[in-house]
C-alpha cells in the first residue's frame, strides 16, 4: 500500500479501514478482470445531481469506489451532467472542473482530493504511474523518514530505513522531499520512474525562523540580541529540567542550582543582577508567559529555545520581561504519517568529592588540646574544662557516608506526531523519577503534552496545546540552618556531628544527644533528620492555551490567544516528635495546605506583513494583553499526635491540647493590562529597523501610578548582503552589525504594595485562667506612590560567519541600568518592625560582554563542532535611597555577611579581613587591639582604618557572589555511527561565604572539625599562618565573620560527557524500526575548584525565605548545601 | 502552520471584493469595539483590592479592633523568643551576677557584652532596640487611632491608659540600656523617621512621668476574669516610683512607692520561690507581670526556659551565675545560707529539676546555672515553650525602692521597715517550705533584721538586699549604673574593659545609625 492519508492518525486509520473493507467488497462483487480506466462507461440519467449521488451512482455501475475525506469535499455540491452513456473519464473531468477536485485511480479506488491553486486545473492526471526512488544525504547515506509528498495533494509517503520510497503520481507531478535538518527539495517527475534524490543539510543559521514578539520572524531580520539554543544538544542531555539544560549554553545566561535536591528549582539570570528584588526571567511557553518555573516540561518535548537578552527584543513582552525572556516552543505535529518515538534513560547518581572530616581519635585529641589551651592559667577548679578520658568507649561514625546514598534516576517518554496538510498533532507522555543522593529525598513527575493545529478554512486556523503534569516530592532540609523554616540542611548536621556518636543507640533507635554532650556535642542526628522528614509536595499543573488566527486580508492577520496556567499544590508536612526526652519537634505537628494559583492570559494581536516593490519589507504588529493572577491558600494544622505513624498523620488526630487544630485561608490577586505595538522595516535585507512601544498597567501599583510606557528600538546592517562584500570578501558569509536601545518595566513586588496591611497573630495571654488573646497591628507598610521599576538597556553586537558559516562568531556588549529600583528600603527601627514599604529608590548598572564562537565541519566522515561561549559581567549599585546601605545574608542573629551599597555589586561580602595568625605575644601586643583574651594562635584581623582598634569600622568589601566571567564549552564529534559530546561549564571570580566552615572549623562548640583543622592548626610559633589554635575560649574571635571563611567560588566542571551509537540501517530495518540510538552519559564527573565545600554550584539558601532582603542580596552563603549529583546514565532513543 | 501566502486572484469579481471589504469593515469595527471596551474595562481589570486582611484605612473602627490593637502592644514584652528580647543580657550578663554561659563561642555577641568588648554592630543592641521601638510603635498606633473610635468610654479610657503605661515601659527600658534616644509619639511616615535623640531627662519628664501619672489615674486597681494580667494603676504608680528613683527624685519616689505599699493591694508571697512558679501567677506580690502561656499557636510560651537550662535538659545554659554572686548570700555562723541562694542558683550536688542532681560540668563557664525561669520537663515538655511569667515588678522590688527612697531622703529609720519586711519573708521560708532542711524552724541567726541607724550602712544593706532578692530578674546592671561610678567600677572589677563613662549606656545600633541620619 503506497498511498496513505495522514490528516491525523485516527483519521488515517478510519480511511485505511474503509479502504480495506471496500477492497474486499469490490473483489467479491467483481470477479472479472479489472477494466482499464479508459474503457469504463457509465450511464447518466440526470442533468444535475449532488456529488454524493454521482459517486454512489458510479460505484454501483463500476468496480470503483471513491475514497475521500468528508471535511475536504462538499458532497452536496450540485454538478451539471450530460445524460447518456459516457466514459467515466469524461464524467470525472466534468466533476473535476465544477467541484475543483482532483482524481487519482488506485486499483479499484478513485482517490478524491480537492484541487489547489498551484496545480493546473485543466490537466487531469488519471494516468498515474508508480515512481520509486531513494533519498540520500550529501555523503550518499540513505535517509530514513523523509516525507515524500505530491505537490498540491495530500498524498504523502515516507522513506524506509534504506531511504527508499515509492508513490503513484502522474508524469508531470512535482514531488516534495522534506525532513528536519535538511533543506526541502522539489522535484518534477517528468516521466521518470526512478529517482535518486540528494538532500542538502540545512544550515540553520542562514534562514532560521524564530518566534519572537508574538510572531515568527527570520533570524536574518533580527537586530536585537537573541540567542537560539541548540535544541539537538538539549534532547541529548538527560537533565531534570529544561532550564537546567540551558546551563552553559548561552553567553550571558547564568544558571545555578539552588541545591542539588531533586525538584529544587534552578536560578536563571540573564545579563546579571538588575535589581535587589526579582531577577527571574520571564518564560514564555508556546505563547503563554509564566514566572512560576517550567519544571512541568519534559526536555524531550522542546522544539526550540530562544533567549531574548536585550531590551529591544524583550520589550514587546513588556512588563515582567525586564530580566530577559526565555521563549520555549514545544514540538508540534508534522505533516506526514504518524511517527512514534520512545526516549528513555536510567542510571545512578551519587555524591562528588566530600570534605574530609576528623575521626573520633583526632576529634578527641583536638578537644583535649583545646581544653589544655583553655585551662592554662585557670585556678578555680570549678572552671577547669575537663578532658575526654581515654576510657570512654565511643563510636567512629562517618556521618557524611551515613546520609548519602546512590539514587536512581529514570525517565520514559513516548510520543507520536504527524498530520495532514490541514491538521497537525503531537502527543507525548513522560514519566520521570529521581531519587536524591541523600536519604529520603525524591522527585517524581508524570506529564502529558497534547498539541493540535487545525486549518479550519484557508483563512481561519485554531490550535490547542495542553500540558498536564503531576509531580510529587519529599523535601528534606537542603540548605540553610533552619531559619527559613525547612529544619536546616541535613548536610550541615552531618558535617558538624561528632563521629563519637553512633547512628543508632544500643536499643536500635536513632541516637540523639550523646551521654556527654559537653564532649561530643548536640545538634541533630542527620540520618534521623532525613529519614523522619515527611514534607511532601504534590503539584498538579495545567498549562494550556487555545488560539485562533484569522487572515483578514492578504498580509493582515488577527490572532487571539487564551492561555491558562493553573497550579495546585498539596503540601503536607509532619514534624515527628522524637529524640532525647522527646526534645525534637515537641509537640509533634502536622500542617497541610492546598494552594491554587490561577493565571489567565488573553492576548490579541493584529499583524501586517508586506514586501513593497520587492525591497521594502514592512511588518507591523499591534496588540493587547490581559493577565490576571489569583492565589488561594487554605489549610490547617494539628498538634501533639498520640499515634505518630503515617496512617494517623491526618488533621483531627492531634491529641489532648484544647484547640490544637487551626485552619487558615488567604487570597491575593493581581492583574496586568497592556497595549503594545511593534514596527519592523528592512530595506533589501540590508538595513534593518525595529521599534516597539508598550504601555503596561499593573494592579500592584497605586491608582495614580498603574501605567508605565516603555519604548525601544534597534537597527541592524546585514553587511554580507552588500555587493562589495560579496565581491571582495567571499570568505565572509555573514556580517551583521546590530545596535539596540530600550526600556522595560518591572513590577515584581508583592500584591497590594500601595496600602498598609493589618496583620493578626500578635497575640498575648491574659486571664485568671490564661488564654491567648488576638492582637493586631500594621504588619506591612504601604506606599501609595510606588510605581514601575524600569530597566534601560543599550546593546551593540556583531555577528560574523566565515567559510559558509563554518565559523560563527557573535559578540555583544551591553549596558543595562535599572532605575527606580523597587526596594523595601529598611526603615529606621524607631518606626517599628512592620515590613517596610516598597520605594522606588535605587539604580543598578550591569555592563557585560558576551562572545559566542562556533566552528563546525561536516565535510568529512569525522564531523565535529566546537562551541564556546563566554561572558563577562560587572555589576554595580549606582545609587540607593538616602545612600543607605542594605545589609543582607543573615549568618547569625543580627549578623549579615553582605552589604549592598553604592559603588559595589549587589550583595557584596562585607567582612573583617583575616591576615594570618598571631605567632607570639609580641605580635598580639604590636597589633591593633582585638579584645581582651587574644592569645598567640588566634586569628589576626586587618586594621583597615588604622585606628589601632579592630571594630565594625574595619569591615571591608571582599567580593560578591556574582561571577565576573561565566563560560561554557561544547564539543560534538560524529564518526560513522558513533557520536561523542563533551560539555564543560564554569564561572570565575565569584565568592562563597562558607558559613558551615564557621561551624566545622570555628571550633566554638563540641562540633566535629575538618581534617584540615587537625592537619593545619596552629600549635606553637611558626606552625601555621592559616588555621588558628584549637580553643573554645578564643572561638569568639577566631570565628568572627571574616575572610577566613570567604572562599573562591570559581570552578570548571565537566557537566556532561555522552557517547552515543546509532544502529545501522540494516539492523534497524530488520527490527521494523526507523532508528535506534543508544547512549551512555556521565554528568558532573570532574570539577576543578578551590572551594572546600561540597558543591560550588549553589546560589541562595533556604534562609532567604524569611529574610526581608533575600535573593541576590543573600547569594553565595553556604550552610552545607545539598550538592549536585554525579550521574552515570544509559539511554535509548527509538523512532518507529 | 501553513505559511504560504494565498494570493488573491487578480481580476476577481467586484462582488467578491466588496464582500471582502464588508467583512473587513465588520472585523475592524469589532476590533475597535473590543479595544474600546477593553480600555474602559481595563481600569477595573487592574484594580485589585485586599481581601481577607484589613488595609489600614478600614481598620481601627470598632471597639473590638481597639482591643486587638492594645493586645498587640503588650506582645513585645514577652520572652517568646529569647533571641529578640535580650533584657536578660543587659540586666544580668553585663552585670557582676552572671557570665554569658553557654557554649564558648555560641552567641559570641553576648560574650562581647559580658566583656564590654562592644561594637555598635553587636546583634543584641539591634534586636533590643527594634523590639522596644516596635512596642512604642504599636502604642502610638493605639494612642492615635483609638480616640476616634466610637466605643464604650470607660474601655476607651482604659485602653489609652494601658498604651501610655506600655509606651512608658518601653521608653524606660530604652533609656536604661541606651541613654539618650529619639522620642516618637505618633505614627510617622517613612520619610519622617529622621529624628535625633532626646536626653534621658527630656524622656522622663516629657513622656514617662506625665504618661504614667495619667495611666495611674485611668487604670483600674485590678482586673478579674479574662482581663487579669493587664496593667493596673498600681503598676503605673510602681513604674512611676521607679522612674523617680532612677531620676534620684527621692521624695517623689518615696511618696509614690508609699501609695502602693499603703494601698494594701499587694503583699509578699509566703515563700519567695512561689514567684517563679506556674502555680502562682498574678498573685499578691505581682505588680506588673509579663504573661506567658504554653502550648499556644502562635507561640506564647517562655523561651528563657530553654536558654537557661542545661544541655542535658535540652537547653543552652546561658546566663550563668558567677561565684561572686553566689558569695553575696549571707550565711549564719553555722553555715546556713540564705535560702534564696538555692531558690535562685543551681549548684553542684544540689537537687535540680527532673530528679537530677546538679553537676557543675553542666555550666562550663562558672559551674552554676540559674533556677529562675526554669521548669521541669514534666511541666513544660517543649523546652522552648515554657509557661512561667516574668514578674517585671515584684512587690519586694517596690519595698526595696521604698526603702532606698526613704533612706536617700534621710529617713533611714523609716527605710528599715520595708527592708526588713523583705528579709523577714526570706528567713520565714523555713516556716512554709517543707523542702528546706530544718523546716519548720528558722535557723538561728539567719537574715536578722537590720537595725543600723546609719544612712551609709543602710544604703549598703539595701544594695546587698536588692542583689540577693532580685538576682536573675534582669535588674542588676541598671542598679549598678544608677548607684554610680564608684559602685559600678568596684562591682565590675574583673571586667577590665568596663569604663563607667563609656559603658553607662550601650551604643545605639549601627544599623539604626545607617538608617536614621539625624542621630548625633
């Protein structure tokens, strides 16, 4: 069977079965020899008849049956006929003329297609002939899965595994050969019966189209800073999320993981840190904007990712686009028969390098040495610090080893795509499960994507995308010290718990406080902490849109798109009561909550495109966008559970306490309404101009400041299209010079910022029989004058292609200034501790250089490409309200590690500068006064202002968590059936404040220490100038927030190595498949860094959830963060 | 997507074109209409009002809301987070009574206060400053909003008087700790918060004294039922007496204290330690008591229960009594110690809570821990959610102010009466406390009445009596300072960094100096 109808998979099945059914009927009824089409006569007994009637009449009189799609053909059309006995061919010609149809004979079938404009109507192609052929690539290798379609009809076949095809067509037919990755080719049959087609590989940079600003545009026409991500690379890379896959791929886009815990988000920064509040980019998935993350997407579903970096490119998306835009287009249907794909992988994940901690013997030795140091000169026997007797029988636990595990990871995805010329579909289902590398953490997701495009008429088309996902995760404490509410990082507790405590006590239960807490410390048993964490988040998300596009007249289109992003979270957390004297989580507590976050987006655009006199290319766009968001939260709590087993972790089972259950509910809403316009003009594809204007209104601002208007524009010069360049510099295939300037608004502050809000829960007990009395006061101060923050960006760029674009270079330089920065300016404390109002107060400048370099060579059997990207960034606060600095990054009560102030980057570390160790008493006395009990062996701090006293005025700026340079390098190699890909990623110049080193090297409490302390501690003059003596008494000085704990966060990491093998065509066709690729991947296999913590890839800790100034102001503080995993994965990709 | 343009046939019929134009006109009209409607509707569309919470302009309208507002003004008094409420650090740790305690480097900032190694960035300064001004802000909201509410006049008067008392309390603490501080008496806008310090004298004379006098007139003598624990006229008078004492206005201090003593509203508890028990809340000795309640959500329990407990009970063992403090307690010739020592301090080999015997190793810095603010695990299983109140003004304290005021105003003989009343109760513990060995007989020579007619001697006795009677109730450091340079310097002899003139008050936190540029 050569001809298949591929309107849609289901339709194809229906047609096919009808076809087979009819074949059977026909062959039974007419045993006689199949008459030739030309000598079949029919008797017509009417002058007019409906098409349907004529078909029935012919079917009755001849062995032929008509096969058609009812959607294409108007069966009730009246046809004028001549009465009498006539040749079937003549009758069909009559019908063809009047009904605009096209007939093909196929055995006993007559296939009916609507005629299109492009085919000569007067010619009937009833003399179908079988054409066979083979499709090859430039190297002569057959290509499987090429769509071979008859121009002007919907007849389509595909090449098999050996690149062969056959199709029935007339001798003057035109065949179209198309497949992703190759240029589409048209071939006129002109009497040939056997064809050999060579397809040319598609050079994507030349005439790539990208979806930007509500419309599809040729990349060559763009004059803004736009990066297109190599998606082929992404689907090769098994990583949890799409945004993670972007890491290191685009210059100017920095991606870091908050933690390595499965399901924890990643942080995306495009062109630096623009503001002290929200710096997340806007994601737009198939036209629907979201700021709530894109975890629901499976990376196998991604067709393309485009990053809009400069103001002019992002401006049309207006509000919320100030931090850049990431446009994601998911895969859609494709003309042709149904193509199935299975992609799956599975593997193991484990931890990378861990800090070396002291063992029990070393710990005891250090403790006793510290006791000796501290007892020197103490006469009161009550104050002599006792030493750990050698007789105590203690364990030697490796706590880090105890909390880490090998986690499994797996993903399975099945998809099908196909379509006819009017209907396209894509359906995929994905299952993903990742076990954490630390006990009891996991993330699991099911997702379904369904996409349908239908051309209802020539003018009207509709499309519907539906993404549904379900995910479940258990979140153990992965960062911070618990201040943010997550109980604190399990890693942190594992690091500082002394090895002398066993995991389980003699009764087999988790040991808690040791018998001698003075000797062996307290804290939590990290194994118990992880295993007893029951903090489940279940998320349901529907991300969908429906749009209709109507061609009003030639070149003028109207599109209306309604999107819905509905997120429902079911959170359930149970804090189990356990430990010595049941001290932990006393009383036990259950909190359940359900939140729904509904985003509705409706945008309408009117677009006009036209080329005048073949040289003036004009496109205009105008539109409106309405976005509304509604958040609901409700839930309840219960306490003191008599039965703490999981079966009883439900509200209502709390025990005893009167009023132990509470319930809560809240709601907030916001809305945006925008009008926007865009105009593009290019002359002979040489000079490009673009201008945007957008007026945004936001409910987050007070009545008088709701609207902001933002303009932007860009110019470009495609110098390679100039004749003189073509003539004199043939080596240059591309030379584009671009410049853009524009402004964007940011409104990412909490809802209702313009009014002061009364808070409850300021309770206080009164009464003969005491009871809690509610109290209320102002919780959040409002500012009725709060208005749009704006970011102004200037960009200059150049794109160069050499040797037919084998070598590509893109360089951009930009200056991005955020002004009227929305800051909750800290009020003087005499105004109370209500949350401060957001003021428009401050200016931040980001300047940067971005370079993308790519070289590829596909000319030989060994094909390779090498991509490098590099970006340099400098971030500086230009002004702040009142010049008042903003402390951030709490590291202890009222201690902050960073200060954001004029002249320095956002979130600069502001600390004392350690300058070695006092070697002897003379040095102590010779140095600026540091306090009463300073001894030789203690840390020496630099007297920055030279006043002879070390005090708060001696703190200084010592760098920030913002890297000066970030880079990525990718190498892809292909030889025969093997492919190899290697990907490095890194950053340079950022600092990490290792707060956990303060705990495990500060030696202020009976906590375990690093091996480094044991090896390098000062124990007499000249023994060390980096690590102080061990002393509890001197700890206050030695652990002071200083450069001692500030580390170089630079790293280079081998993020991914992948070796793939594509099975030869022979093997594949034997298995009746189209292609098989098998691969093995290693992730995070190697890291070069000076950082002593577990993972230099960390951004902010959970603590920022409670900080007034969280986010980038508190970045780069490591409390012992859940590290990213090292993975070994094997995957399989099948097409059939 | 089909992107090939569908060209219009040239020379198409006039009708077709007209139809197209009409269609186009209709669509254009519709679009214009949509846009227009959109413009009109969008104003409404992007207007979102707060739901489920009151914006400020809709609150402070009813009697119930007036009560909510005053309740919130009490909240900063409590020790629900010992991290925020650092009164104990200034009152005890800074003094000669206590060392920081705890693990050596834990809460290093408290250590720096203990040693007078002071930076203005010390976290205790900011948290205490913020907490006290938070209280003042809430009082200011009450005082500016409640008068306009139509409500029961008596209740309105009481609420305003409560706010005046509380605001005075917060200012009093502020002046004790920081000396000169800005006065703020109404809710101000952010830009109006650049305010310089006023002198301690201005604060006392223009805020504390008039407000307390007003509160004493307008507050009830006592409460019943659900309002027990609110401030009374007695509390207002007591704080006023204390303010006069701190101002060395002896006559006024004596006469104000006399009002309280002679009102017969208050009396001493039979056993000293009953003041520090959950069984005897808001009893006759309590003049002003900060209320705590365990097992509430939001938490209303006392966190000092955890901060001062030994690690073995799940605590952090801060605020450790010094040897010097322990030595202050009187002994009889046969070595019977003032029972208040073991009511106040956990000592080696002595009984402790939870049927344990105290081990000096529990307190590595001094060998002692305080028993006050402590409960057994049976009473308070969640260490950080204790049920003990903090009696901020105890009648014994008032008696000793009275004694001091009388003595300083030359009425030494009169001063002995309240002084001996305090000593008598301490010694008569033996009559009522069956756990004391020797009960029910008072050991011979224990805490005899003071009889000296000498003002200087009686001053010494009062100073001594205050130290042992009120130890670990966060008063000591402020007493040290008001008794002058000689006394303080002598008491803090082992803190070489202490400089009376510099450390009389603590520095205004740096974070506030950064924000309020009007400070000098």
